[in-house]
């Protein structure tokens, strides 16, 4: 495993041991009415997460008090859970596995990461001799970069990496000419396309079937908040239906919550719809999780451990049952 990730594992384990004694176990409740849910999104506000925002609105409508944080880049959302600042986070698989947390639903069911290059680049191989804007240490974007470049036979010594930070910061770095290519997603991808920057490839094209951010928490929190965990899964499915059935409402929320122009939001919606970003059955099964896990094990991003150690479909299956989904 990469030395940076090895150091991350040590840090996360230390945080777990230091914070677990301060984490209240709480009591199981018979209703979600009157409960509080502290949530972290692992990115700055972006139109790609509008369905996630709608999920939170649905929960509020069920009587849940929802507090939201936006933590752009790296493992900040995971760290927030371990520091007991939030209960649930939309986090990438590496942070979930390394921090010994549990995934129970999908915030972004499909992967929308894209490699975007400077205007004179036409193919992935053009990165040779140039600079790619790198994410914070521990980001899954690094794994995508490594895997795609290896697939195209691009040696690491043939290009340079400049650590920039989250997707928003990487977008600005490319626009400012500080780097020659970046991996971004969602509204940031559309912004760059509109500005004339070419899409060189996408993760979905190179490695189909990959999940992106996952709703995750600690095992203890899930065990003691079963009704709320099921409510999150149910709300996620309902928000997915809303995405398909009420595009005008999705557009209005995107314009309200994210820094995106209407034409760009419409283009993003069409892209999300085309790739079936939000299946109305929640999508997640142990088989779909295995596809994502196999990629990250192969790229030495996560250890090869049983999926049951970091994921459960118990709450999603219960939500499907309640909604009449077989």
C-alpha cells in the first residue's frame, strides 16, 4: 500500500482510539421525529449533490433536524465522523474502509469523475511532460489517475503532479493555467467544458460500474440509530424518484444551492439522466459494491478485506421493502 495511505491508516486508527471514548452510544428510538442528524458532504456545494440535498429535505419533512457541513477534498468528511462532529458522511470508499466505518447507502450511485485537459490537449497521453493538478492526500482521484495512466502506459516519471486540493480548487487551477489537467466531476466538469477545456476520458468509460460517494457512519451509530439509517435510505430512493419525475424542481435547487449557471445545470442534468446516475431502487447491492471494491483493491487503495466488514445492505433492503421495491 502507498506510504501516504499507510500513514493515513495509522492516523485514522489513532483518531478512532482517541475519540471512541467520547462518542455517546445513545438509546434506540421508536421514531425519527425529534431526532437530530449531523451530515457532512465531501465536497463544496455542487449540482452533482442536489439529490443528496433533497434527501436531507425529505428527512426534515419527516421531523428530523438536519445539520449539514460541506468539507471539500481528501478525507475531511471521514475525519469529521471520527472527531464526532457529524453522524453520517458522504464519503469515498477508501476513507470508509481505512477508518473502519460502515457504508449503508449511496450518495452518488455512479462515478462521474472526468479527466479534463488544457485546450491544446486531445488525448490522455498528452499529459506526458505536463503537470496534473493533484487532490489532497488520500483522495480517490489519485487512484483514478494512477489506474487510467497505467492503462494508457503513462509512466509516473513522465509527468509532474502539483498538489492543489479539492475539486473546486483543481478547477480554478486549470482555469488559471497553473496545471495542464485535472480530475473533476459534476458542475466543475461542466464549467470546464463550457470554457472550452476538453474531456480526455472518464472513469465510467474506463472502469464501468463504479460507485462514487457512499453514505457512511460508525458501526455503533448505525446499531443505535436503525430507524434513522433506514429513513436515510428511504429518503435517498425518494430523492432519486424526484430527480426523474420533477426536473424543474431539481434545476431550481441546483441554482439555489450550487454556483452554476442555468445552461450548465441543464447540461449536467441531461448527463446525469443519460448515465442513470440515480436509479430509483437505490442500486446498492453487495455485488455492485464488490465491483467498486475490486478496483480499489487492485489499485492498492484499500486492503483486501471482506465487504461485510465495511458495508451493509440491511438498512437499504428495509427501505426498499417499505417502498414496495423488490
